[in-house]
């Protein structure tokens, strides 16, 4: 089947030094870009993460320090990848929680403020977990009837994710309930704006350290001793907390960017 696209959909998969979006780095990136006419383009390469790759991570993806020692860093190829996906919605497997936040963090380290607002973000894992809770290997076997060979090679994983998403749409199209009878927030359709609604994404801060309140009017801290308090409350009661978050706290750049924007807005409103 062909995905019903109004603009390109770029599937993204990263192999990394670990799972901490604030500290870890990309060692391999693969992007499969599918155009509305069905045309497919893939860009993939390994990069030097500039930090040692832990043995535990190498055992997962098979990439070791000596494999990437003389390769370009992600910062050196960041503009190329940002340009490649700039016109696209984004998709992947567990991409809303991991691949996209870490990619945004790497873009910010390279001085690129890649905007997510206005894009549909399609996470095949969310659909799978809502309908048939399992992992990518099981999803590929369940939906596509095939064994996933060479899992954790980014190019292999991302093509499997693309095939899984297409099979999911065929399997669940117009289904409004999960296997246990509970309602799905929206029926599955071959429409990227609909599929995007199935997975919540924090556009304010992909790392999830700060979030909007229910009315989406105030920013709330989502961590630490001031969890669930608005940033305005915290900065009014403890002005030094801002400096700690910005200079001493080990926070992702995306979190610091969101906090600084709110800090600047508060000061402008008080002038």
C-alpha cells in the first residue's frame, strides 16, 4: 500500500552512545524519506560521537570506537540532515520519546534550531503498544510475517519500521478499539495528521523537563523539588534556581532553551 501523504514523511532511527538525551551522542543516523508520490530516499551514515562509546552500547549496535574514529562528527553533517528533513513530517519507532528528542539536542549542539511545531510526528511504537504491546522485532514478525535480521543496524531498523507502519494501517484502518475493548483516541487511518494524534509529544521541550499546564497557558516544572509548580512561581520564590538550571544543572539544551524563553518573557512583562 501507499501512505496517504500530503508532504514527505521522514522515518528516523539513531544508534547512540546511550539513552540519555542530555549526555549521549549519535553514532549512526538513518533517514528514510517517503514522498507523497511514493518515492523513497534514504540517507544513512556513521559519525564520530566525540565521546567514547560504552561497551554496553557497542554490544547492542555493533559500532565501536575504532569504527568511527576518523569519521565526521554529527555537527559536520547536521546541516545536510536538517535540510533533508526540513519539508517533512517525522516518523520512527519510539521516536517521540528517544530519537527525535536526541536528534533535536544534537541539532542544538550544532547551532541548528530545528523547529518541530507544525509537523506531524508518527510513532509506530505507540500504535503497536496501544494495539498489540511488544517491541520492533515482534512488531515486524506480527505485522509483516518476517524475522528481523541484523536488528540494531539503523538502516535495517528504519526500513522495518516503515514496513510495520504500512502494515499497521492496513491491519487497523478504521478500527476504533484496542484488543481489550478500550477505545482508541482516534480510529486508525491512512492520514498522518490522524496518526500523529495517537502519540503525545512535548513540543515545548522534547526532553520533558518542562511542560504546559492543562490550559496550555503556563509552563510547569516536571522534575525535582518544584515539580508541578509553574516556572513563574518558582522563579518568584527562588530566583537563584534559574541560574542553577542554566549553569549548574545537567539539563538538555532543549530544556534550557524553553526555560530561557519563559524567563525572558517574564522579565519583559514586568518591564
